[in-house]
């Protein structure tokens, strides 16, 4: 009898230890699950949808004729195929830079002025809200970036270079943190961005609402912050290198389902 | 004019779960801006919820509630098609009311 009790106690201890080992990552997953129910990104989605349809700017036009890659006015499914080549601007553009191009072409707003505006202010806040809504229209769809145009392939190769480029006071590259499985910083799991990191991870999770600072972040701001953490000079908004990094991550994420806009700590 | 709330109300049996997402800065009055000046307090002070025009919940909030707050509560006896409305008033006297239909 005593032996059975002892075995039972040992078993309880073993499962206890196991529960503890699992609890870190699972605890965060559970926390995210609870927050998903009331993701404030929804507020930005509503704002973005209204902005898309609203007549604004010197031309007093809406963005409903904006071509995001699947024809004028098509919103569904565009997010999982960006960045891509656009013939009218002769550039590979990501979602945010494409929105700025449309705002300039259709509404007559000053693209250079928007690019200079700090994130979260003025027209930049509008770009983020628009990107949030457009991303939400492709929720659950799988990434499938086009690579047929030579400039799209060039963008991928440039992104790859930038990803592995080590520099700055800390001799850092994107790859220092994001080129291996199972890495983490404190409790944050780091996705391996050199391949498909899985559904709703990495490139497939942004734009995201950050609970810690109550801000909605698009991919441009996400990358800007990566540059800051590497102690690199800030890249310009919608600059070639940020779009190239987007192409690199997006092409690598082929087949991953998008959960954007998501919620982050 | 404040941004709209998102209200979802889902009936299950005789209970209806209402989930509300509000858009508000909820500034505590404790923070300072880049120039070192205190950012004035600005937060929701009073929340009321009505079921078909009858008040079912009132709450007094303070600066400890997060930015873009999320609130969830259960109304007994609400049926599909009923109206649920939520109102908040902040310390500047600004006000916002939104309504949703129970699904």
C-alpha cells in the first residue's frame, strides 16, 4: 500500500515538473487566446474601412479605385500576395507603401510628406488603419507572393542580403535572432524567418496590436524597430530595403495562413 | 468625436454575453511627454449599459483601466433581437453611445 502511495507521489511530482516546463510558452499562448476575444485591432479595422470609402485629399476621392495587385478596388486576398511589382509606379511595393502610392495618385496627397511623418501621427496613422483593415480581409488565407517579375526576384535577393548583413555596434544581423528554430529572448519565441515559420507566425502576424504600448503596428514600423534593436540607422518609410525584407519573409512564408491583424504582448 | 465602440451580444439559453471594445486613450495623468510636461488625465469615468432601454449595468472607472478597454458582462433574460446599448462618459465630459442587437 505504502509503495503504491509513494509511486503515486512520484508520479504527481513528475507531472508537476512537466507542467512547469510547459507553462512558460503555454501560459503566453493562453494569455494571447484570452486577449484575442477583445483585440483592439478591430477598432483600427473599422477606422481603416471607413477611410477606404471616404472621399479625402485635394482630389476629394476615395481609395476604392486603388489597385493593390488584384485589380482596381479588389481588397480580398491582396494581403497574402504583397509585396509585388506594380507597373504604374515601376516599383515593388508592400502594402503600406502601395497605400501611400494610391493616396498620392488618387487623392492627391503628398507621398513624400506622408513618408516623413512619424509612425502613429497624421496620415501615417491612417495608413496603419487602412493596412489593418486590408490585412483583415485576407485572414485565414495562405501566403503566395508572386515571383514572376525579375524585379520581384531581385527584391527577394536584396532582402536575403539585408537579412544576413551583419553590422552596427553590436555586429548584428536579422539572422542573429531569426535564422534558427527554438530561439527566444526572455519569454518571446523568435520565429525562424529563413523558412515558413508556421501559420500566423512572423510575417503572417503583422499588422498587430501591441498591448504593452497600446499601439497598432504595421510591418514598416515592425522593421523599423528591428533596425533600432540592431543599432542600425533608421530605414526610411517604404524604402527599398524594408520592402525587400518584406519580400524575403513573405516568399519564405509561402503556404502560411495569415492571422493578421493579430495581438501581441 | 470619439471613434465608435465594437459591441457584440450573443445569446445562449437565458443568458446573453455582451462584449464591448471601446476606443479611448485612457491617459492616467501620471505620464510625461517628451518635453517633460505632464500629459493631462483623460479617461472614461462612467459606463452604463442598457437592455431595451432599461439600465442593467453602471460602472465607475478610473485611470487604472487600460487604453482601448475591453469589457464583458452577462445579461440574464435578453433574447435574440433585443437591443443592448452602451454609453461612456469621460472626465472631459465627452460622451459616446453605441447600440447592438443580440444575436
